[in-house]
C-alpha cells in the first residue's frame, strides 16, 4: 500500500529500515523518516510513571529526575538563545515539559511560563517544580489556550513524539501572537551521525519516537502553518555521565537494567554535541 509522507504529503514513502519489529519509512521528497503506530498505540499509557523512572523498561528513562541539573543548564542556554521576554508579562508555552524543568527555567528568565503535559504522572512531578499555575494537563494537538495568547512556544525534544505533527504545529501557530517565536529541538535524520549509524542511531528510540525529521521536512511543516524559519543549527546539550552510559547500553546492547546505574561521577554532566540534534527558531507571520 502506498503511504504518503505525513509531513510534506508527497506520495510513495519507502521502507528505510526495520528495528524492534517496526518498519520505519522514508519520504523521498523531504527526507523525513516515520512509522505509523496501530490503533492500540496509547500515548497516555506509554508515558506513565515507568517511562520516567523504569530502569527495567526499554522505553524512556531509568531516572529522569537525576537529569535535572543537566536539563536545567541546557534549557537555560536554549532560552537564552530564544531571547529575553521582551516585555513584562510576556507569556511562554512549553509543550511536553515532563517534570517541568524548562518551565521553571523560563520563569527564572522572566517569562510568564506554563507547560502543557500529556502525562499525568509527569505533571504531578512538575507541579512543585514549576510553582503555582505552571502545568496544565492536556494534548499538544488540542491546546486549551486562546488564539494569539503566547509570545513564545517551545518544544524541547517533543515533536518527534507527536503522532499528528500538522495538528500540533497548527495549534502552535494558533496560540502564538503574530511575530511570536517558536523554538524547538529534534533529531536530524539527515545528519552525518544519523546516516553513518543506520539503525543504531541513538534517536531511533522506539516506540516513543514516531518521526525522524529532516531539516527540509521541518521547514515544510512549519511553513504550512505560517511559521517562517529564522534559524536552524546543531547545538549540543549537557548530559550526566550516568545517562550517557544508560543510552549507550540501550542503543548498542539493546538491554535494560534492573535499576538505575550508580557509580562515582555518574551525576557529573558533560556537554555533548554529535551535530545530530537541530535547534529551530521560527517566527509566526502576520495573518
Ligand atoms: Zn516528506
């Protein structure tokens, strides 16, 4: 059966590779990779408490809370690149904030920030991190906010998890004011590391990643909703050494552990840039 690209709509996506019993297709027109989960795929169940702290569980994280320091440093730097709030009371929406570290950092930077989180388990952990009114529970593809009510929207390593990217980006465009900014990060399937790693690329993380975007695919997706790309570059992030070991274990050995690894120095974080994660800044055009 011919499958059209869910991002650029071009017909005839072809199989690229198979991993964990899942066939990932590739769009010849925009280069984006994707797979389409069946009707039994339930994100609400996938992103339960075990996703964030389940060392014995292949999906997700051994211990997401242990990443707090590294994630906060990364989010603070990404928010710095997005720019200051610009005016008192400027509003920022963070989609898929997990434990809310990016919302907390945005508030520290002077934004009036709120996160919209699908996972009830994560939102419960985020509430004390962000402070009052910092977290709403809901689906990014149906954001419960008024048109034009945000100055900035951020999606940090979230877009690849969303089954309906056009619905999500349409919501981003709807809630942004004209001239408002979108900042997002996602894996770059066209990067050298992704291409040479093949099916062992560390961002072919299944089943949570549904899309493997190319820069061209991102440009087309955003343009379809009046979001003009103003910057695209590969930036690094900080990761604790323990987490890097966890990722290597999962992507190279395909193994889970019984409990989070603990060893001296595991909590120290390092800057890492494999040039395979792209940061995109876009501006909402006037209607
Ligand atoms: Zn495409």
